């Protein structure tokens, strides 16, 4: 059956083989050559493993092909329902001046950069024209709490219309939470909001990355997290850290701060190549190799903490492992093929323009409108038939891209035409010089090194993260 292969750095004497549907096996060089030549010992355990994973078949292949097709349909099941993430950029106003910000932010008093009621209602029409029955509505800014009345209006309009439509809505918001008050918290509690904020580590690092006039951003963030948890529950707020150059030398301190504040997860997010962040990259940026060294050190420390009984996940690792260890897709649009831009998400800007992703919106702020799908006043069908969507469809299938089509990590990765256009001036991109490719090849190599070593504690930790079950609740935990 079709397969791809790679020699993973640090895995001596073994060849990683992957199938079209993401099954994988490590073979010795001798086993690999015999497998590729079709002369394996049929009595060996390796032969049995490869047969069980449909790397090879005996006799009539029709049953195996049907089973592989079922797995493939499961991996690509996100295509059935259309975009499930709908992002409202309710304002560009913000009271922060973060060094790595990718948003073209505006001053808190410039209300002309808020979404109008007319724009909001038209965007809601587009949501209900889309076919998905399970929908996440996300509010972004700027600082979205500066436009809280618009958030309230949007949610109440959706809820009223949904009395007849009967779809399943989840509401999320990305905010500093500094401006949250009791009225807002009561509203978020009523509608089951999931809130996300930024926490870049200890006070010195956070305040350097996210400066405010009072030099108290970290203190205010922690106080807002505590206030929100008290009102909404201990798991009402998630957080992510954006890594500047100053962050790279302190993975343990950053992680310890998340542990201290009781977070069950940390998202170690590299700098964005869009917006303000692109312009400040020379001052606060770093190479892909430097990020990968940081990530490997950070992941090793997180696994050490888990071994000591401190349960903490790295969120992006969980996404990657879900792609590797399960047949199921995730909601993460950047690692989809066909691309999640447009197919998995729509972004409604404050000014009524509709984009295929938040990165597409940032690209437009930099002067390139390639991935603007249209306006909130265009029908959903017209947005999906737009010229921008045709570019995304033509360049967003990793299985058809040079350098991706024969990559062993293809089943777990995705196409990102927006990133490619931003960094390389072409939505297809050039894999040997592509930062998205280099970063993910490095990340997958790190994870497959752990999978090749198969340390029992690491494997049980990874399984716990993917299944969202404590290690002690996994099958065989008592015996171990």
C-alpha cells in the first residue's frame, strides 16, 4: 500500500514509515529495505504489525482498501460541515502596546474602529447561511472588552435567531481581561463563554513583552484571572504565551509561572510573521532553530513535571499528538489539508470585510488583499465562490504541493497559503526555505523521537493528553 518514509534525526538505525492515513511504524534499515522490496519475512512480528496497520495486504485488497478509506474519511471529516469557527473583530481599539502585536491597534478613544450594528447583523446572517450545525463564535480585537455592548448584541441576536435554527453555539473571547467587570462576568457566565488571555511568564518577562504606562501588566493580568475564575469557575480562563527573543532563555521560569497560577495547560506560541510583529522581528525575533531548541527544552521540562505528579500539558503538542496518535481531526485550522482558511473559519472584520483567516486579515492590514473573500453583505455562497477562495483551494491541498506530497509527516500536517504568501511572496511556497515547513518538520521530529524511545511514562503522559484523561485512569495504569 502507499507509504512515505523518513530518517528522523536522533533515531539511530531506524526508518519511520507512515501511511496515507497516518499509521506509523519504525523499521530497522534491514526491515525497511525488505519491506520496500516486498520480500519481508511473513512470520515476523514486524510483518504482522505492518499488515495490521494496512501498510501491506495479502491477496484481495478490497477489504483493506475499504478500511483505509474509512480512516481517510474520518481524518478529512472536517470538510463535511463547512466553517465552524466564525471570528468577530469587534474593535481595533486596545489599551496595550505589546511589542509583538500583529494587530493594527488603535487608541482606546477611537471608536470609529468599532464594528457597527449593521455589520454585526449581516455577519450573523452569513453564519446561519453556512452549513455547520456546531459553531464557535470568537470575539477578538484590539481589546474586545472595549466594545462589550457589541458583543452582547451579537450574542443576544444569535440566541434569539437560534430558537428556530437550533444549532449548537460556543462563545469564546481573547482578551487581556483587565477591563472585565461584574456585569460582563455575569453575561459570560450566562452564555458559557470560554475566555483566553495572554500570560508571557513571570512579571519581568510579561511586563517587558506587554508594556503598559503603569508597568503593571502582569499584576493586572493575574488579578483579572483570579477575578474571572472566582466568577466563572477555576477552568474558565486559558492562557497562552507568545515567545519573544527574551523568552527563549527561560522556558522553566515561564512554565513554573503557569504551574504557580494553577493552569492545566500552556501554549508556547512563536512570534507571528504578520502585522506589527513582522516589523519588530529584528528586535525581538529569532530563528526557527532557536525556537525548536527552546521547545525541546520546554517539553522535556513539562514531561519532568508530569513525572513528578504535576499535570501540565503543552497545547500545541496535544494538537500534533492528536494528529499522530488518533484518526480524528482537530479544530486547528493551520494544520489542515485542504487548508482551514475559509473552509474551516471565517473572520468578520470591524469594517465589514470578510477574510479566510485572522492571518488573512493581518495580511490585508499590511496592504495585500489576496485573501479577502468579500463583504458581510455578500451571500455565504458568493464568499465561498470568490476569487480569493479559488486561490486557497488551488494552493491549500498539501497532498498536491511539491515537497509536501512525499513528506513522511504529511498525514499530520497541513497547507498554509497565507503564511507562504506572506513570507515567500507565493501561496504555494518553496519547501526548502519555508519556515512553516522547517518548524513543523522539527516539531514532528522531536515528538517522533519520543515515540521511538517509547518510555512508558512519556507514552502514558502523551496518551493522557490526547484523551484528556488522567494517567491513573488509563487502561493498564494499575498494573503499571
